[in-house]
C-alpha cells in the first residue's frame, strides 16, 4: 500500500492543532500508521530538505523546523501522496484553496503548518530519512 510522510510543523504544534490536523487526514479515510513527536536536528533536516540546500529560504526553514517540536506522521492509503497534497493545499497559504490545511492554519511560506512528500519516490526516501531518528519498526 502507498505511504507518505507528513510533518505537522512547529507552528501548528505550538498552536495545538495536532488533533485537528490528524482528524482531517482520518476523515479522508487515510490511515495514520505512525505518529511521533520529535525535536528535529539540523542533520536530519539537511537530508529531508536536500533539494532546497542553497536556496535563499533554506536557513530560515531549517532554523524554524528545529526551533521546537514537530509531529512526524506516516500515512497509508491508496493514492495517499496525491490525496495528502490536495488536503494540505498550496505551499503558500495565501494561495491555498479554502478548506485546505494550509489555508486554514498556515501563517506564511515558512510557517505553513504541514509538509507532505511530493511524490511516491520522494515519500520512500523521506520515510527512510526519518526512520534514522524515530526508529519505527515496520
Ligand atoms: P515544505 O513542503 O516543507 O517543503 C519546503 C518548504 O520550504 C516549504 O514547505 C515551505 O515551508 C518552505 N519555504 C519557504 N520559503 C519558500 C519559498 N519561497 N518557496 C518554496 N518553499 C518555501
């Protein structure tokens, strides 16, 4: 079954939105197979955001993502990567469709509440990256 990696980012965790965000995924019939609250370090974030190294927003992004705890989720379901991206909405909350998580809870490009893997291939890679920190079994 297809899997994806979601991060409920530090802004949303600080605002106590974890339960509401998880409910949105569950209401869309997606299965939460792992959920783990963690303080990410720079090492894991540099791997996770490897594609963005060198971009002007990279330092701010890593600083923010390691500033306080996040919740890492692994979701499973048919077509889950695409469904989660739809539910999350556009990266920029100002451009996100009403009803999406980023529309409802995002503050800006960096504090945009959630991350979801962008493809099945990337999801596999991201799940392995976070496995090093979280050590889930299956
Ligand atoms: P995310 O899905 O976590 O993947 C990369 C993140 O970089 C993105 O969400 C945003 O939070 C953040 N970011 C900050 N500035 C930008 C930008 N100008 N363009 C794209 N992503 C940005």
